[in-house]
């Protein structure tokens, strides 16, 4: 049996106490898993900052499990996190299927045994111009996959990403499919 772990809003910020708490949280991944082996960890947005989250992860007992970040609204408020996430994509030990052009390193899918995992960036504007067509947050960067559709930081899935998701899920032969996104696909 294969197993993935999903961690959300892991926010160490710049506080060493919170960083130690996050290390403790990551230490719980293996003991809380239904199997003795965890094949991958998804950190689902709002890491504040990815470099600190990475530091906590590398201090934890989970450090040998590959992990991938999913973009959340907090990753868009600084210039470092988006580049960090793209670097994790490039250097991942997982076999990642890139997302649509314009967001290929922040939308992706991969397989773990019989599980197909698709990770969506709800902050991609859906184009491939290299420039955000939406609202660029203060401190963020003006690139395709780092902007808000709405000034309040809410996510949005453009048609081009829905089309990619449809094709990604339709073409996999895995019996289990998991879609991960920082915000709900359907607001309530």
C-alpha cells in the first residue's frame, strides 16, 4: 500500500519557536501514517517562507521523504518563495509531469504506486505571456504564476488549467486520483 501525507499552512515565519513546532509537526508524519512508509509529502501552501519550511523539514524525521510545495496565497507576497517552489520542481526526486505552459513548474502531477496526484496553483492567470494579467501582490513578482485574480488573495482556476486538469485525470490509468489545491475548487 502506498501513502502520501498532506500538510497545510505550515508557517514557521521568522520565529525559532514556531520553527521548532513545525519540526515537531513534520516528525509526526511517519508515526501518524497508516503504513510504515510514506512515499511523498505535499505541503499545501502558506509556508511563510518556503526556505524556513524546508529547514524545518530537513531537521525532521521525515527529511528522507520527497516533498513538494503547492503554491498558496502567502507564497505570492515575496520574491523568494515562487523561485524556491520552481527550484523544488526542477530538483525533485519524484517523476513530475509539468503543468500547462506558463505554469509548468507550479502546476504538476505525479504517480505514487496506484495513486495519481495532481497539484494545482490557483494563482496562475492562465496565460503564457510571462506577465501577470491580474493583480500583483505587494512584494510579489510580476510573472504568470504569481498573481491574484482578486485583490483579497482569493484563488481562481482559469479555463486553461481546467482543461489541463481534465486531460491529466482522463489520461492516467491509476485507480486512485487525488487533486490538491490551496483553496477549494468550488467556493462555499
